[in-house]
């Protein structure tokens, strides 16, 4: 529903927006909604846990009170991006902090961001969104429009149904572990776990651990395990890494099956045994509160489509997915997406027709497939993220990301390839919108 505000005798219609999740994306959404009081009523932010921060909230438990823990944070994680790149553009981290931060500092930053922008009073903690459903509504001003019926329940089980003009889905995608289909997995005799359930390395000391997957978490966790005295096999499908790895880590091709006797069969035909098989194989997209078919969407393990500008279902352009892309500079990306979404909602910009949006999405994805991108990697942006964010800024009329963000992001990526163990020892400072420097 819309809220009417009377200003100088004139009724102004304000849009009511629901935000699902109070992690970094949800806080960013709420902040920008609150900064446009002439267009939007204060947001309602639904948060399933008791605090802000989403995946940055660490707990040693994998389950709490019988409910799954959403966060995949492990105890000794430090950021793999420097704070100078990671920050929201208008809210820097404290200058005295080192560039690569422990997760506690990122959580503290998000708590400060929430406090500074007055978001907390608008968050309903320990409130689970059960259903988000589009409803056709006829008004005097508009012949027919879609509104959103949001059903939620609090910790006491009390259910509530409310209507909103728009919904921003900011629930993240690091909580539903992806376990690949591995033939014979039932024969494995050791411990099976996903990195989602990994918290610290000490329990694995003296054990042989095969880590399946060598993206950021697989590499970081392998290094942690080796330092704690585990014998680590880093199993992956990439060309063999040429950079130095700590003693205690050997590389192997991908695990493709488990034999009847519990041994592991690798892609190159070799066999091995392990006490632990740890999957660092990413996460599935999961939106139990949405009916994907009703929204004209396909939700697969690693893909949600069609989404115009990686946000908007063409059939329902008042629903937005924030932060769905991978291999990005997250907080700046969220900041751009949110501003674009609100510009659509307040009428500053108009979207193409449903057919045009669907055709554009289909064409973009097909071009990626034609370049050899695997279907499960279609939402990975990497180098495409800069042009994407620039396009959002140009369309919605907000300031683009300064070039220094890309420049430093790419420098850190280079350092990570050379020194995966030590690149976090460097500290940086932004000199201008185009320059950065290394500081002692």
C-alpha cells in the first residue's frame, strides 16, 4: 500500500518498501530509502536473526535452538579485499585499521553504518519471511498495479500479513551449501562436511583432508588447515597453481567419484584416501518465500533467470534481487544496485517493456554461453562488474564508482596470485579518485 503525506496542503503518495534481510545489502537498501522521505515511507526490514550483518555474524554453532545458522563465517577469516575498496562509497572504515580486516571489524562497520543512518528502528529482528506474493490491485489513480503481500512470523510464532508496493530481496546467497553430485559418496568412510560448517582448523590437526574446490574459501581454509598440522590435498579443476603454497598442501585434480572401498578417484585416474572430505564448492540460490514459477523465474543451484540488469524479474518490475552476482566488489555493487532500484520505483527512470527486458537478458546470457562460460558461472561478473556499475549509475543519474576502486581491486587480485599467503600483509591508502598508494 502507499502512504499519503500531506505537504503544504498537497497529498504526496509515498511508496512502502519491504526489505528482506539486514545484512550489508539490506542495510544499504534501508539507508537509501530513508534518505528519500519524499518518495518512500520508512522501510520495513525483516531479519531472521537477532542482529544485523548477515554472513558477517560469526557463531561457533552450525545449528542454534534447532534452527540452521545462516552465516558461513569461520573464526579466523580476514577479508580478501582491502577496506579501501570494500567500503560503501560514502561511509569509509576507520582510518586506523589495517587494509585487510578480521570479520569482527566488518561486522562492527556494518553496525556503525546501521546506527549512523538510523536504520535499526526499522528492523524487525527474529522475524522470518514466510511468503512474498504478488497481488493485483485496482486503485483510483492506477487501473491495475501489482502490490506485494508479505507474510512473516516472529519468534513467538505470531504471523502477520502486510502489503507493500515493492520488495527488495537482500537475503544473500551464502547459506545453502552446494554439494556436487559425487558418485559413490555413500562409501566414503571419513568425515564429510561443507565449508559452511567449518569454523576453525585445530580439530583437523594430524588428519588427512581433501579440500574440494580452490576458490577464495578453499584456498584460505587449506592454508589454515596446513598451518594447524593437517595434511591437505587441494583438489580442483584449474591448471596447477604456480604460486607457492605452504608446506603440508599438495595439489590434485578434481575428485570425480568415491570407490566402493572408500578411496577417492581423481580426474587424472589416481586414487587417494582421506580422513576428511571438505566441500568448498559454493552455495545454492534459495528463496523459500518466493514462488519462482509464479514470478516467471527459474531458480537453479547457481542461476536465477531472467533478471533484467541482474535484479528485476521482467514480469514483476517492483521486485528486486540485490547482491545476486558473484566475483564482485560487494558493498559498492550493492550501493549501485539499490540506487538503480529506487530510481525505477520513484519513477526517475523507466524500464523497457517485459518482452524487451526478457530478450535483453536472453541475449546477454547466450553471448556468455557462446564465449564458453558454463551455465553455473553465468552470474559471475569479475571484469564485467565495472561496466555494469557504470551503466547503472549512468541510467539512474548517481555518481559512478571512482576509478581508484577498480585500480586497487585489480592490484590486489594480482598480489593474491603471487602471494596467496602474504598479500594481506600490505596496507593501502586512497590518495584521490584515481590513485592509491602502499603504506607501511
